[in-house]
């Protein structure tokens, strides 16, 4: 769709008759018709480009400029805002009101026509958005100034049935600075569906990027029984390119007033923020018997992120609070509050380095004594580097980790009679270094072999300052690693459908030190499935590692259809052949116990995925004990999305495992749907059922309006007694503004018990 630039105002067109034309050959009305001031000025072009640095606006492709009955046609119109000059480049045709045509080259646009390019603008972009203004001007600071301007992403915002849709913003004056991207609006107002709903005396944005618009603060309303009705109104008391200061007074019908303040400071290389909030509780008895039972409550949060040098980022986050339940009780964002840290990260194509000092905060109904059970990582360092050798020689991979753990108190518990030790009091330091070489050899018929040779070295120390953990100990260990990955992909096609069958076999050997970290702080859980079936080490951290000789056998099948759909299957088993099986080694965290890898052959795993052009997608995972012929884990999902209709179903199953504390089978099924009831209105619903206890887990529904530019919705949900947040009722409201250019800003807020 061509981009049209229309302008109303006085224009002067230079007559281009030449003196050499014979008087008798020129019609009486040849280019002498008066300019009709009542007719609008219009410019049409296939594209409109703005170079903000040079201030040059270029209209290209079938450019048509109309003025007072006269029409100028060309292929390129260039306007330089700095020099205030505009001209057509190349061949130009000029048509007067009588239909006479004159042809020229490189026509300069001057006087009234120039003013029309910068006055009374109506810009309709290729995606349908429209900007209007009574007048426009450009100053030497690369600023665009629009008077009485209106922006609407949907043009007239009237659909084919004559109904108002979308949204628009109107302002007495808009100043856009192309140099720094900032936008200032005087007396902006917002209209929804053609009805004005909000007004501000002034609004300034550091830029018009998605991130800046997403940070615009909105008032909110919430409700909880223990705090009452909550009305929050953010106020920007100071805003500039570099600094934002926001005050957030909040009225609580049961607890009085809560005041928040936030300072955001930006620099060329980064930014930081400091945020504080607090209140004196009028009714502390609402939290009787809980950690919030106190007069004064509050928190201070700060964070920063910087780019001190090329390929480096650094920063921090730190939070201090009166009690760990403050954020949840008063519906305050917990972003970056669960970890106090200082970090530095270096990332290039071949190298990754990350160093952090971390203290972990447990949020919620948590006593101070429980906080002492949280470990601090002082430090945690990770390094990885890949070195590609000469062609055909493979590559070398080098990695290292350093983990220092400090904990004030032991962390342990009993789950249905099964003891778990999650961490021990004291100080532990563990360093690991690994280097390896691998190469890929491709033989005849597509046969692929990838050998790996490497070694790992560990050194660890624990001071033994625990009442339930091991005594003081140090450990040095070296682990040789050798592996071979063999694959034989076979592909076939009937011209439209492509089939791939890929048998896979791996043989992996690792030394016999399965617990090189003395205590296990960072490798406490994993699930054996198709995603880690062909892995040399399935533990996520360095405190545990796989050991012994193991074979992983399986394969992959994939079919790709001509319409873009596909089906993929991955399946196999693992076999422990010799040496120490790390999954059978006793670990107080119970990791590896009944994981499916503590027996040989292991449980069989299957992953199945599919997507079809009709909007149907399927997925599933299966873990089965082949010795006892029983399913130990299963996940199934199916989804249909087409136009405004949607339907999804999910099922999950975990078999009972008394040795791990799971006494009965865990099963649940859930579904969600969306159904249109009008052109822009849809009904949504969702629910899940706990099959084991024969009770509902969650049920909810909502109503949504979405015309492609404006989204307004409301929903309600209720959890059941076996949910992780039992017997909780939530009400949620959604408001979003969208545009075809990619704008998507708004908020989602809710209330609950």
C-alpha cells in the first residue's frame, strides 16, 4: 500500500512554460489556471524514509505531489530539513488543471510548496497508522515540533461496519528530538474507541522504543483481605533523558498509606535504580501469627547494569527488607529481589566468563532462622572457551568453575518419612577444570563419528561446621573422559515429504569420583528424558558427575511435510557397563534415586512432537520401566489454534515412589479454550483437575475485547485445596495498546485473597 503524505496550506507552483514555444501552438489555458487554495495538498509515494542524523526525508517510487489542481509526478523527492531545501530528482511530469503536461528534469520545490511539506501534516504510514497536526516545524536541534497533533495506529479507527475501534493520542504540542530519540508531549490525552478516558498535563519519554514505552507507569487497583482495597497512583515528579524520579503514593483501606519512591539514573554505558517503600500498618492484627505482624514494614531495592568495555557487562542487585513476606503481602514487584549479587560477564564468539558474588533471599512466610539456611555463593565463577583447530583437526573445549558456598545453618527436611539434606552449615570451596578435544568424521553414505577425549580435575574443601553433615575434609581428584558418538542418518523423499531416520549410539567413559565436591550444593535434581538421553554428563552442576562406562542407544525419526508441518520422535535407553554407577551412590539430597538411571538397562524414554499446517500441534514425553513394564512418568499435550479459536489439553503423570517420598501416583489434566462471540469479543476459560485426589486444581474464565489495536479484558480464577496456593481467588484485568509497527504496552493486574 503506498504511503501518502497530505498537507493543507498555501502553495506556489513555478510555471514551467518555455519562451521558445510558438504562441499559436500553446493552448490558452496552458499552465495559467489559478491555484485553488481550497484543494488539499497531497503527496503519494511507495516509501518514505527519514535519516534522523542528516535530517533528510526521502519519498521514493511513483511520487505524486498535488497542489490546488496541479499535479507533479516523479520517482524521487528529497527534502533536507537542515537546509530547508526540497527537490525532485530525475524526470518530472507536471499536469495542470486542464490536463496539460510539461516534462522537466530535477525540479526544485520552493516557496509555498516547501511550506506544504512541513505544515498541516497528515501522514498515513504503510501499516495504516495516521499522524495529523495543524502545523509542523523543524529546528536546528533536530527537533520535530507538531502543534495540535494526533496519533492513531488505525487511521480513522472506524471499521467496515462503521464502529469505532482502537485508540488515539492527542496533544497540544509534541516535540520529538531525533538526536536522542526523546519525546515530550504537552497536555496529552488518550481516547479509547473514540472516547477520551485519560489526560496528563505533561509526559516525557527518554525514547520511543518498546522498552521505554513498556516502562510507563499506570495507576492500579488491587484488593486483599489483609490490606483492603489498594489504589496506587505513580507520579513522575522529574523526568529527563538521564534521570527519572517517581513517587508512588498508595492508599490501603485497611492499613493506611504506603509511600514508594524510585530514582532511575541513566548513563551512556548503563543505568542504575534505587527504590524504597514502606508504611506504618494501621491493623497489624491482620497478619497475626505471621512474619508481617509488626508496626513498620518496608524494603529498599537497588540494581544496576553497565557496559564498562566492549564484550563486558557488569552490575549488581541488592534488597533489604523488614520481613520476607512484605513484597507478597503488598503486591510489590519481587524482580531481582531474591538474589543479592555483584557480577561481571564477558562474552565473545569463542569465550564466556562470568563471576558473581551471590546471597540468596527466600521470600514469603519465611522466618529469619530459615534465611540462615540459604547458602551464599562467595564466589561463583564460570569460564568456557572454544578453540577451532585447522580444518579437519577438530576443536578444543576448555571450561572451569569455582564455587564457594557459605551457609549459617543446616538445611534439611523430611518428606513423607524420607530425609533430605539440602545444605550444610559452614564453608565449602570447590574448583573444577575440564579440557577436551573432539572432531567429526563423515564416512560414506552419511555415517558420522564424533570422538571425544578429555580430562577433568577437581579440588574441594569443606570445614565440617555442621551438626549433621560430614567432618572437615579436602579432596583432590582427576577424571579421565573418553567418548564416541556414532550416527547414521538416512533420508528419503517422495518429492514433497522428507523422511529422516537416524540411529544413534554413544559409548562414554568417565572416572570413578562421583561426588568430587564433598557435599552436593549445585546438582540436586534432574529428570531423565529425551532431552538428555544423549548426554555425557547429566548433572547440571560440578558437585556431582557421572562415572563408569555407559552406553546410550537410541535414535531419531523426523518427517517434514510440504505444508510446513513435521513430526519428530526421539527414543532410547542407557546401559551402565562397568565401573561405579554414580546414580547408585548415596547422596543426602536423594538425587539419582529412582531416576531411571540407577538401574541397567535404564528406563526407556520417548519424546514425540508434531506440528501441522491446520493449526494443530502435539507433544508428549514418556519414561517407562521396561523391567516391570510400567510407566513412571508421562506428559501429553495437544493444541489447536485457528483464527480466533483455540483449544489446548495437557496431561501429566508421575508414578508413586515411596523411597523418594512420593506415596501415591500424581496425575492431573488441564484444558484451556478461547471462543469468539463477536467480531472483537472472545470468551476464555481454563481448568485443571487433580485426578489422584479427585479434586479440581484450578478453574477460571474471562472476557476479552481485542480489535488488533486495543485489548481490554477481565478474568477470574479459583484454586482448589491441593494447589500450591490452595483456596485462592484471583481477579485479573488486562489493558494493552498495540500498533502494526510493533508497539505493545499496557499492564495486567489482579486481586486475590
